[in-house]
C-alpha cells in the first residue's frame, strides 16, 4: 500500500448495547492495564490514514482518545450497519473512497487486516470485503448454509460510493450485514484461526477472563 493518502480511513464500531456485559461501554473495560479500545486503536491506527469512533450517547466519555466520535444517523439501535453508514458519511466529508471497520471489543484482530482486505478487493468496482476465518471443530458442523467460513461482519472494507444505497436499505429495515454485502457481490478475506480466532471478541465476563489469558500468552 502507498502513503497515508492512499490508505482507507478506519472506523471503530462501539455502538453496541453490551447486554451480555450488563450494559455500558465494552470498549472501556480494562485488559492488561489498558482499555479494550486502546488495544484496538493500537492495532488499527498504523494501518489506516485516519481514525474515528462510532458510538452513541455522550461523546465526552471518549474525550481522552482524541478521536472524532460519530453517532448513528439512523434512529433506534440499527446494529453495525448503522455504524458503517456513520463512518462512510464521515469519510465522504474527508474525501476518502473507503473505510475499514473494526469492533471495539476485539483486541487481537490481525495487524495486516487492512492489507488483506484491500488485496481481496482488487478488481471490484466498489471495494466491499468482510473478514472471515475457517470453521473448525464443532463450529464446522453447525448450521450455516453449508459455509466453511465464519464471516466477521464488523470487520470489513466498505466503499463510500455505496453509502446512499446503504442508507436506503437501513431506512427500509435491513439490519443483517451479510444480506447487504451479498446484494453487492461482497467478497471475503480469509484469515487463519490458529492458535485461536483473531476476531475473538469480549461479549461476557468469561470472555474477558479468556482475553486476559490470551494476552498473557501473546
């Protein structure tokens, strides 16, 4: 990839409700002496040309991060696609062609995320790629339309050119990420899941304990 100007902008998705953690901001939970968000920023910032945070509510709670805070523009909790749209609208104002998103509760995602996503998009009229990992063990036996990979819908490359299409889809009630990406011939970038899935995210208190063990073993 080229210089800063040629890199996608990065958007961290932190607009979730965190119901399994009792509410609040999962990204502000502590892991190894710093917040989950700090781990995500550490991994994503070097890969992108600029960074923003998608979050709802009072932005002041993220003031120490020094990032633009982008609220959803779709009323109600519309899921990660609403955060993607907020990021695309921000990127359009910056004159960017695309963004890469990452979840605020996923501290171990690959440091070559952006490079792999952009390589997978080569030849697409509008770059649209989701990260994926192989289904292994019991997961390979579960239902999933016969798919052999797990797509990670909060980790993707998204084109600014399709933001109005996404806005219309959300307004019409679409919420499932892969329904929209499949509609536009979205691709997948496959990442290894050994020794563990790098897109492991912290949903429960037990997950936070596991993340601490993974951090100590890193």
